[in-house]
């Protein structure tokens, strides 16, 4: 039967369910250039408003996987488990948990992304390390994984190319925040990289993609259900992003904090979340029978320095300078520093994570578009977190900057991001749910 694209758009617009063949026709036609941007944009908007059934999401994800290559890692012994975060401010857990999980015996093939808007990207942080290559060929990707048990790479054009084309269109048509489209985008790339299991960190709060718990839970449930139907073992954690994770926000400054965490000197929240996520990876890889046993194993890798040495090994394997582990002066450093003083006595009751992310982007550490240049030296280091007492004039954070002209607006945004009151705020759990 000859399918007309306009009929498929209309069917979805009116709330109908598309078949596997109909979804295949749309994705293959768009990938091949037979279906125009304006037609696909109309379809995406119909999905945004009408949603998709679980069967449709699976079909869409399968088509995006089929648009490219699927890496076969079966000749590398052990279960391959990755972690994906929906993004946040100061979220450098990948740099900590991937080496810890690998040190605990998990094979970790991690393909990450770049930062966009107020959220940071793992690849941008890694490229702060002199010489570190994220643009590996598939052969190099396999070789590093086989030798180190861990690889931290960027996406190649061979893996789920339909997703890259579709994401670019979603970005300019206000259809990024659609759960079916988010799920298919994440899982198509993850399945294509050759994994057996995936731990998903769904962020919720002011600095997250999902601002409410109900939204985060809906996304987590859809990811787990779809991943399982695609043959992956899945875990999803819903975690707090109402304030930045850790204390450093930027690129080089987050690499330093990640290394400090692997040395056992990191902030409590970053350490706790990294250990928790790595523990679930250890369980999915059958390297521990329970999460408690896995946590203990991951903590041992932290205390003994095995995770730190695994990070050193992957830096060297991917062309980076492993001496940064011991000498932070080898990383990019901003020319200027400015302290942001507190305007009153009290207790920090809220830190607007999105505002801190925007301030960091204004310094030059983030990007408005995927092709925007970034400054890896600049960043913000928090000295106070929610619940900390503060006196007037005391430094709330240090701003590391290069462009003096950007400083006044950054200071204004950060001053509004910190909320100081007289009473202690209620404690908020870092991990809100596990599914």
C-alpha cells in the first residue's frame, strides 16, 4: 500500500496509533530525504500534543537504531552497562562513576553528549584535559574498551544517524520536551553502542529538564518499559536537581572536582550519588547480588584509589595527559577570580540551579547552540550549599572568568540565585525514587 505522509500526520494529529510499518515509512523517508523538514515538523508537533503508545515508542526507537550501525561487543567478556543522565547543573557524575564501576568489574562503554543551554556536557568537560580525544572511530572505541574496561567517547555518525537529524529539527520546533521523543532519542543511541544494561538518572527540579516529580516519574517509567522491550536490563533513579550537584560548575573546574572525588575528597552529594549510580551498574552487570553489596564494592574502589587509577588509564588510552590527576595546573585556568559576597546573615534555603547554569553559560562555559564555541577555563565554584549558615560579606561562590564585560550580569544572576532566610530549610533527599 502506498502511504501518504499527510495521512500519517493526520492520523497522529487525531490521536490514532501508527503501526510499525507507518513509523518505518516516516523515519526512513525522512532519513533518506524523501520527507521534508516541514512535514516531519508537523508530525513531531502532533506527537508532542497527542503522545505515543508504548508500542509506538518501541517502533520509533527500533527504526532510529536501524538507521545506522549497532556495535557488536560480544567478543569483550562481561556485561556492558552504561549510565545516562537527563542533564543538570554541576552534574559530573559520569567522570566519577564510570571509573568506579569499571574498577568494580563492569565493562563501561559510555557515549556521551555535549552541553546545551544551562546544562553541561560530559564531552566538553573531558576535552578540558589536554589531548583527550572523544572523537574515536568505532575500532578505537572497541580497542580502548577492551584494554581499559571503560571508554568515554562522543557519538559517531554511524550510530542512530536518524536521531541526530531528528533532534536538530526538534531543537528548532519546540518539540524537545516530549517524553516519547526523549525516550527514543536516548535509547536508540544506547542500544546502538552495544550495551546490555542501562542505569538512567532522571533529574528533577529547577535545574532539570523535568521540573516536577510527576514528569520525572513518567519519563523514568517510559525509559524503563521501552528499554526492557528492546532487550536491555534497566534501572532508573529520580534524583534532585533543585541546586547544583557538587560545588563546581563549568568544565575544567568540574574535572578537578571529579578527580578530587575519586581521591575521596569530593562533596558529599556528588560522592553519594556517584556511588549509588555505580552500585546499580554493578548489580546489572552481575558483579554483586544486592545493591548493598554493590555499594560496598564501589566504596572500596573509592577508598583504595582503584577508581582514580582507572580514570588515569582511560585518559592515557584516549590520548590525554594523565599528569592532570596530580597537577591541576595542566588544565585550563581563567585569568580572573571574583568572590560573590552574601548580602545578609542567615541560612541558604535555595540555590536556583538553572540560574547558576545560565550564569556559567554567560561566562562562556556553555552554549546556546550545539556548534557554539565554549571557554573551558571559566566556571563557578560554590562555597555554600542549601542548609549552610552564612554571614554578611562571606563568599557564596568564586567566579572564574576571562571576559570582564560579562561579569556584572553574571554577578546579578548569581546574587538572585542564592536565597538566604533566617530558618533552616527542610531536608530534601538526593535520591527521590528508584524504579
